[in-house]
């Protein structure tokens, strides 16, 4: 009995509990292939007659638990699984006894994945004891490093001894750098280019960007001889061309002498910062760095023609060539290079003493940290592919994008679980998994399984209607040309399929509203989730989505029909949630909401503008004293705009009575009519919206007509008065002008001065009278 209970519990856990989190998010499903692409937990049932007549074939696509619950047999469930094929798995090497030791296993894996379904495999790593080391010492030879160069020239023996303790297969190379030999980085005066150092330093060499001095060698004497010949140089600004030199040392592998199977280290020794991409614009250098080797006669030939590399370019080339940089820098620039190290994987920063005496110790410590830290990552990852790493080691660092184990001893085996997920369909894609700084790689070939492999039974030939109208494919019918339908039962009769399907679309929308199948130009509706059928010409209606009240459809007092509640007798409301009653809607004159609303759920629902509770007033409506003025004028005094059709325009909405006086009240109106007379009237709104009773005062208040004689006489008098005033003004102006001229004449007369002497040319007139009778006697 106990055994039977255990088996039952195991069956429940495998088919129920494990399926709780599985969800199949279906979209447009027309075939088994569409189902498989919809999600990692979607499976397909190929069982014949699994769907009912008129039911959508998309019902075959669901989670395994759901399909089994609906009666699909396990043998008829199509669910492609992930497959992992290890094509090459050479065992890990224990020591460096061969030309190409194996430190990463396996080496080749082929994956066939289902989209969205992750798969996990394990990768093992073990660092070989005595693995070769290639160390390239790249030194800043600017003038500030003069003391450091003297010490480095004497460190050859100590450096080789330190490396030989690590491995018997150690090699050392040497390179030097300063900066680009153009302004503003270097003084371009001819004499200064030849001797850029200050003073008369006889050991100063000509300015240069980067020079390769010594290729990889295991000879201590050769190292001493080459390095001893080096002398200091100089430049103008503080930052140096460090990134230029590192880029050339990384990409010029054949000239530097990097070995295929070795740990590659670049030791950058400097006391200054570095120039990076974009700084070349200061010297008019616009061509970006091409990440290629440009070295002739051991000199970088494109130093003055090509910009500095960016940090991203350098990091990519260092990673591509499995080179691990060690930045041996002074305390003043430690923070700068720590920031640079954070952007370059597998790099270390050490602080040099002022004269570089501690460089050997610094290199050994940095190498120890680098070699004990194993970082696994990937290259050339295809689009829509995700890779996550889970380290299996004592000192792992959490993180999904890379797998990191620290403090890994030489010869100790560690593992990484690699989880790969493809989010879309693809064929024959590949990417590389490798430890940073190590040559060993794992090539992962990736394809996806997006097609169903169905085994349709032989006896299913008559399933898709007789006379060979179609064939069974994964349990559903694929109809021949000219036939449509769930079982190919519909002959199109010469019509094209597009026109048949168009008749199943409402306003050019979705075919059968997505809730039915178009068969022979008519919609066959599916069954809703509750078991009821969709209905309507386009399957647009369902009886499951009406308003609820107290978590009951239509409040339990009606039925849902095409999204609206049809209430039982005696119930009302959008959700049939209240009993019919008009008690609270009745007014004092025994009307319902004054005819300006409807009573629903024993409450007035007023027309626009009218206020509850009984729809009696409308504060926002136009003033009836204004709107009814024309009707009041024509009904009471037979005048105004409505005079000719007064009965037609006003008799239905206004009932009037002529009175001698209007009782004082709040709704009294006092308006001026079209003739300028004041009309007094009172309006009382009756039942309904536009229905009033009017009391109109018989006597209008019209102003007396003006006196014509007075107006004419006044006008003539006014004109005469204005004429006289104008003449007087003109006369006054003329008088003022004459007076001014006379006064001017008087002033000029007073200013004249006349002489009293006689004019010698003037002769007074004389008169001579002769007496003709006078003889003189």
C-alpha cells in the first residue's frame, strides 16, 4: 500500500507540480510548427478528432498538462527537446609534456535547441603545471624615467630567475615608447628631434613613438646586451603614447615572437598617463587606428599618421591575442591605471617604486593574481542567443555574463556550468567559449529545432473528407487546391479564397473576430472558456463578458447576451443589481424626474445639465428669459421675428396667459423686445425639457417718441451758432495777424537814425516873378 501511494505521489509531482510554472502563451497558431515557436512549454497534440467540429485547431497547442487533461494521449504529443552532442573531448593535461597541452575540455559541442528552452552543459578547466610564459617588458623612455632605465638594465638576472621559478619555459622581450613625434606632443625643431632631452645629455636618443627592441628570448645575455644599449629620450607633454605601443605589441605577434602555447604578459612600466583615441586631433591626425601591425626596422611607422587607439580597441585586441597586461606605474598615476584596468579584462596594476627597483616583485605578484583567477567568457555570440555561466569552485564570483573563479591553484580542476538559450530559429551558428588569457577554446555549434516531426497514422487518409480532398499533417487537414474547411469539406466553387474570407470579416477587421473559423464564407464560432459558444454573424458576441455585481454575472438577476445584461422582470441597472422602483424619483406633481430624466435603480438619471435628485433645475442651461423672448413677443403682442409663424414656432413649447400685473418672484423676466419696449413676464417650467407656462403683462413699457420740430429747430440753431463762432474765430485770427505786423513796423521805425546835414547835391526849388511893366527905374 505504501509503495502504491509513493508511485501515485511521484506521478502527481511529474505531471502536476512540475507543470505549475509552465505557461503556453499562444498567438496565431495554424500549424504544429507555429506552436513550437510560440514558447518553450508549448506542445502539440496530433491526435485525430482531438478538436470538435468548428473548434479552432489552435486548441491542439497548449502545455503538456493541459492537453493530457483534455484527453490527448502521451504518444500523440509532439514536443521537440534539446540535444547536446560532444564532438571532441580531449582529456585535460596535467603537465607541460607536449607541444599543445589541453587545459579546457570539451573542445567541440553541437547543440540543437528548441527556441526559448535553455540547455546546460559542463566545461572543465585545469591549469597545466609549468605552462610557458612570454613576458614583454614595455618601458616608457621619456626623460622622467631616466633613473628607472638604469635599474631595469641591471634586472635581467633577477627577472629570469623569478620567471624560471614559475616555469622552465620562460621567455622575455623588450620594447620602448615615448610619444608621437609631432606637435604638440614633441618639439619638432630639427635639433630637438635628434636630442629632445634638456641640457647636454650625451645618452639621449632621438624622439620616437614606439620601438621594438628585443623579440622573445630565453637568453639572459641577449636581454642584457639589448637593454643595455637603450638610452633615454623625451617629449613635451605629460601623457605618453602607451596605448599606441601596447596595440603594436599585441598585433605584431610574429615580430614580437609570441608563442602559440604560452601565457602572454605585457608589463607596461611608466610614470605618466596615456593618450587615447581623439587626442590625435590636436596634431591634425584624423585617421582612426586600424588595429593593424605597422612596424618596419623595429619602428612603428604610422605613429605620426594614425590616431591613438581607443581603450575598447586595445581591450579587444588584447583579449583576441590572449595577452594579459600588467601596469607597473608610479603612485601618482595609480588611480588612472586602475580605471583603465577595470575596462580591460585579465589585467593587474602594481605600484612601482620611484626607481623601479621593486619591478620583479611587482611582476611576480601580479602574475600570481592573474594565473589564479580563471575567467570564462564567449566571443562572436549570434543574435538572439543568451549564455550564462555558473562557476563550480571554492571561490567563485557571482555573475551570469562571465564565469569567474579566484585563488585557483595550478593543477586543480574546476568546472563551469554553461546555460545556452536560443530565442529564435537559426541554422548552423557558432560561437567560442574560452578562458581569458588562455589559448584553449570550446567551439559551440548551434542550430534550432523549429519543425515538428509527426508520425501520422496510415489509416488517417479518409479523415480529410473522402475523394482525396486533403491529407493529414500533424493531426490537422492540409486541403488540396480548391477545398477549404476543417475537414476540407467545402468546395470553393470557383471563388478565390480571399473573397470567401472577406465575407467573414466585419468592417475589414479580423476574420470572425478571431473567435471562429471561416468555412465556405461563413463563420463557425468557437467555444468560449466557459463552454458556451460565441455567436453572431462574425462571432462577435459572447455571453461571458458582461458587467458583474458582487462577483456574479449580471448580479445573478439576468442573463448576459453579447456583452450586455438582459435583466429579469423586476430588476434594473447595467448589472441588474437593483430592483425596479420609482418611489424616490416621484415629484410633488406625481411625475417621474420632472420628465427630464429616467428612473434607474430608484434614482433619477438626469439629462445633460439637469441636477439630481429630481432633475428639477439646470444651472448650466441657457436663460429661458432670453431664449423665449421672441415667442413671448409674438404670442402677447403679435410682433417680433416670429410674427408670421408664431403658432408653429411657439405654441408647443409655451402656454401663455395675459395678465394686468406680474406677482413678484425670483423667476420674473424683464426684457426689451424688437421695438425697444420693456416686457414683463414670468416663466414656470412644466414637465419635460422645453415646456413652459408664461404669464405676460398686458402693458408694455415703451418710451415716448421724440419731438420732430424740436429736433429740427435745435439742429438749425446749432448749425447757425457754430457758423457764427467760426466767423468770429477767423476775424480774431486776422486781427491778431495785422496787430503783429503793425507792432513790427513800429519797432523798425524806432530803430532808424536820420542825419541833419544837407545834401550838397540837393537844390531847393526857387520861384522868380517878373513884372512886365517894371522898367528898372
